[in-house]
């Protein structure tokens, strides 16, 4: 039986990016192992974690840039002789990020599958919240998340072009959502896509065997930086609540934190006695996984409808209890486990 030839269009590729890029990497690895696919990845980054047997091609056309510019470059790329030649050599085009302008070009001669890891078809800024619907307005989102007037003005002018995403996706052969909740939200806003959508959960992460050494006081991980929408303010409230109760605990903060936040954290150290707060900043993924060895719990207080957060999946695999908000695909991850009792 002939191999199915798949062309992947990915602006970012693991270890660049986050959960979506990790999912793409793991999916392609599983497909490659079947021996039924011949895979080529066209990407905008040079340093990628390669899978044996998969061909990787760098192109500056897919270099990550602001969405309107990226979409212009993707459209231009699709009109080049080189890309048209690639299309003729492949049976299916797989789009795991937002290279959507390629869809109408591909459909002239082939099939296209889009894998959604966010809510780009629904909102220009690609996130969605049922907890605070103000965040579904990109202008309000920029104001709350980035405190940037210039970004708010920019998205105010640009958000209308997101209507193109619906036009592009309606031409796709299949659309993959990673959770039932993500599909529910997508179809609620764009019902015309219902017949094209299938729910396929992302493959579990490859977490090395971790020997748990949990001690007192309990250690809690928080890996989402000082993001408002990821719930950083809730973490701060939890720290102060435990301090007020004179409960000993240790919090390890991972991710990106602004200078302003770091100044607050430094001041915090002089104000608390019972709770220890350690700042780790950005870390390699493998180093982050090692922290699960001593962790009792993972804090995931996001107020966004996270499609299927790998942070929570990795926590479950590492036997670290996720203490998470009941958003997006989180209930589907912890369904039938003790962790259900700790959702809020």
C-alpha cells in the first residue's frame, strides 16, 4: 500500500512555542511510526526537534510575525512555483497553527486538514472565556492582559479581518478540535462548521519516570507567569490566605514575569513568614518536568476556556494533583479521577 504524503505547514515547531507545537510534534511522531505516511514539515523556525524519517524545510514565508503580515506572506508563498511543486508531490496538507490562507490554494488540487489548538476562528486574539466575557473582546483583552493602549488600538482596527478565518475554514475538508468543549464553543459561533469537525484528544506527553519525594511543607507549582488571564492574581490571593492562616507551604513560580511583578515578589518575601515563594522564571521543558518530583499540586487557575492544556495533562502523568479551574478541556482531562474534586 502506498504511503500517504502529508505536507505540514507550521510557523512554529517544537521546542519553539508551547502546547500546540508539542502536540504537533507528538502527533507527527505517532504517524511516522505507523509507516503509512511520508511527512514533510514546512516551518518558519530553523532549530526544531526532528523526528527520524520526517523531512523538515525552513521557509522565511512562515516566519512567526503579526497575524495580518503572516497571512499575507502565506498567501504569497502559496503562489510561488516551489510551493505549487510541493503541493503536487503531496496528498494532504495539514495545518496545525494558523496558516489558513493556504486552504483555498490547496483545495484547487488536494485535501486539507486543520487542527485547532485555540479559538482563532471565534476571536481575533484566539482565546475565549465564559468566566469573563469581556475577554472575548480583543480590545478589552489587550487592556487587561498587556496593559497596552497601542495594542488595544491596533486590534481595534484589525479584528474585522478575522472574518476571513471563517471563509478559509469553510473550505477545509476536516477540522480537528482537541476537546468536546472546544468543539461546542466553535460550533456555537460558527454552526456551518459542525459537519467538518471531529474531536481527537492530543496524545499524552512523553514524561520521564518521576520518583516522587513529597515532604512537608507541601510544594505547589504554578507555571503560567504573571498572566492575568491565566490566574496569577488568584495565586497571590492563595498565598496571602495561607499566610493569614499561618499555614506553611511552598510555591514555585515558573514562566515569564515582568520587572514590575518581580519587584512585587521581592517585596512579598519581607511580608510573609509561613509561606515560601521561589521564583524560577522561564525554564527548559525537561527542567520543568523535574520539579514535579517534589510537588504536591499544580495550580492552574485560568479564566480562559483552555482547549486541552498540556500543563494539566503532564501534571496528571507525573502524579501531581492539578488544582484547576473548571474551564475548557480540563474536566475532560481529570474525568473519573480524584482531581475532579479539586476543580473550582
